[in-house]
């Protein structure tokens, strides 16, 4: 073998190794973060952590029951507002999205997917908080919904498009009207995929903090009133992590572990749901 | 995608049968509702832009373009300039890109070209999970793990290596441009990797086969046939990552030090537009202060829109019409 050929093979092998090393280095932080969360958070998690609200600063103990419930309520509100709009827009893109309007909606959805969540928070503040002079969980839910909609629209579109054309043709040939074909055949068949998209969307907004800073604001007390300021796990972590007390830092790690558990469960559930249906995608 | 099949027209002699009429009404109704829901998206975008412009109005009228170049931020004297934040936003994002792009391309190339089949799905999934970690958790980890690590392990050799440049001067307290750049890099790797991977998957197999058939080694095939083919898409993927980094808020707020200051040294605190909004928006007491902050939001909005729009057009050129990146959480 000539020296040149050896050099080429060698450089190919070296670059392959380098690419593998880079890939490994990219995955490492996830493992570190998970390890740290479990190492520093798990010991603080007990029954009280889930059932109590915070004690005054300086004392030990207390929990984040209010933040867990608050996260649930605000994410629930976001789903109520965001799911119909996002899924509807996605079905529109898949069924009628061939024209100019489809192109615009698709492009806007992709662009909005990259809009900073803090900007959405400011917008929600000017629209939903300033006019009523009152922070509220409702405004927080609406802000999260605005983040969910563009994502849902694109994943729903993709999922409906995966449905084979022959199914639609069969339904239409049997005399089904278009709208029933769309709802009962196309959307019905793509349902597992749409649910996955929704789960992914929920996982993403459940950890959001920035758009809640001046909409839901945070609250140290337990509340289920959506017209009042409300705490979420993410806001609680922010307050505890940036605060001066050791005890708060301990609770921040615990709350972060709970939040990660929630988000990862949703993400893995989403993955599992599509796996069942379409195999590895 | 337009329908190619339409329902057969009802065969009648005197106009459509009642059933067909009802059917059309149902179709029109269905389409109308879906169109209305889809219109929400462009409407929302336009409303956000309009609302920000209106909110920023007083500040724009008062300061004009000087707002962009001034580095004073004085709520007492009511003089505002966003230069340090714009500087900090750009520097932290570029630093993040410098670190993240090689890693992300490594992931994408490894997963599409070199990895054994059984490894591809699990590793891709792990990288996607990185995108699922909430920003505030990255911030927490950054404050209590990354900063001590930088202080003890990374900064001393960095100083030894680059001590003669202005980029590592000054005392390192932890909260700094460097810390936020590193955390941003970790956060945007999954986005760049996921989109690049989709782009590389869209490169036709014939490209690789042709290069290999001409006697190229595997790396040469990737470097000379696959990457150039997907170049526009990969650049788009990097720009998507840039868009993320520019607007990322919580982790940066917790790590950058939040000081209205322009410093060449990466070890010094700085500020970004998003961090300023997170910190000061609820404290803004006067209407001009508020308006100045909304203008910061408007600038951030316009920059990210421009970056994202350009990125999308580039990605669409390669992976046509697919929702690239939508699989990254």
C-alpha cells in the first residue's frame, strides 16, 4: 500500500474516532446533570416535601405542595387553550395547507417556535396582566399556550401526513364527506402521533420559567384560584437557587429533581407512544 | 398537500341532491373552523410585534437610535442604553456556538454515518432528552456545579494559555460570560444536532455511494460528498441554535452576573437582553423604564425572528417541507 493510501485510511480512522469523541462529549452533560440531581436532590425528598408548603426562611423543613399543584393547574390551563388551536392548525396544514396560507402558517409556526419565551411573557403581561392590574395563573397558562401552539401545529401536521393516502381515498370512495374522512379516518389514524406531540409540548412548557415571571408571578401559599398569582416548580427552583440560604438550595435541588422526573416521564411516554405505532422513527 | 381525490358529484338532473348539499355545508364548516384556528398563528405573531412596538414607543421617541449605542442604564436619571445587553447577548451566543457546533456536528455525523444501527436510536434519544431539561434546572446546575468546576479546573489552565490576551483578565468570581456561554452551549447542542441529523438523513444515499465507489474512505465520503450536499441545511441548523441561544433566559440570568457593563474579558460578568427582562421587568417603576425594557424585548424579538426565518429557509432548501427540529423537544 502506498504511503498516500495509508495516510488517507489513517485520517479516516482518526476523524471517525474524533466524531465519536465529540458525540460522547455532547451526551456527557446529561448524565452529569441527572447524577447531580439525584445525588443532591433525592435525600431531601420525603412525604412532607409533597404535602407541605414552605416554612419561613431560616427554618428547616417545608415542601412544595403548592408548586406541584400550581404547575398542574397552569399546564392544564395551557392545554385547554393551546391544544385545540395547535391541533386544529396542524390538521389544517395537513389537509388544506397546500396554498399560500398554508405556507404562511407553516413558516410562522416555525419562526414562532424560536421566539424567546421571555418575549411571550412580556406580551402576555401587556395583554392579560396590565389591563386588570393583577397577576394571575390564567395569564401564565395563556403564555404557555402561546408557546405550545406552534409546536403542536407542526407535529400534528407531520403525523396526519404520515397516514397513507389510500385510507383517505377508500373513505372518499365509500361516499364519506371530506370532513368526516378527515376527522374519522385521517385524524383518528394519526391520533397516537398527535397525542405524542401533545405530550412533548406539555413536557416542554412544564419546565418553562421565563414566561411565568410576570404572569403567574409565584406565590408562597397554596392556592387553586386561577385569578390569583400561583407558584410553579420552575419558579420555586429559581427563587430557591438564587436565594442566600443553604436550606433553600437543598430544596431547590429536590424541586428540580421532581420537575425533571415529571418532564422526563412525559418525554419518555411520548417516545414510547409513537414507538408502539410507527416503530422506530 | 392538496387533495387529489374529491367526492364524486351527485348525479341528478335538477341540481345537487339534499344529501350532497348537506355534505358540502359540513365540509365548508369544517374547513372554516380549521382555517380560523390556523389563522391564530399569524395573528398572534402580528399582535406580539404590534404590542411590542406600541409599548416601546415612548422609549423609541425619547432615545431614537442612541438607545442601541449607549451603555448607561440609569433608572434614576431615566437614561437608558442597551449596548451592554446587546453586546452580552451576542458574545455569549457566539461563545456558545463556538463550543456547541463541533459537538453537535459530531453527534449528527456520528449518528447518521458511523454509528452501528443499534446505537443510533438510543443515542439520538439521549441527545433529545438534553433538550427536555428545563432551563431553570440548567441554571441551578450551572450555579452549583458548573461554576465551581470552572473556577477550580477550567479557568487556571485557560489563564495560563491565554493570559496575555484581554479575554481572560480580571478576577473570576464565577458568574460570568464564560459560565453562561458554556451552559448555553450545552443547551443548544441538542437543537443543532437534531436538525443537522435530519438534514444529513435527507442527503441521498447515492451521494455517499458515488464517493465510496470512486475509492473515497468513509471520512472522505462524509467530508466531500455528504456535508457539502447538506451545507445549507447544516448552516440553517446552526442558526436555529443561535436563535435559541440569543433568547435563552433563565440559565443565563442565573449565571451571567447581571451587570450593565461591556468587558472584553470572558471571566467578567455581563448582561443579556433576556436576562435584563427577567430581572428588571417586574421592578420597572416608571413608564419610561418599562418602555425601555419593552424596547429591549422588541430588539430581541426582531433579532430572533430574523435569525429563525433565515434558518428555516435554509433548512427547507435541503429537507424540504419537513418540520425539521420538531422532534427535538
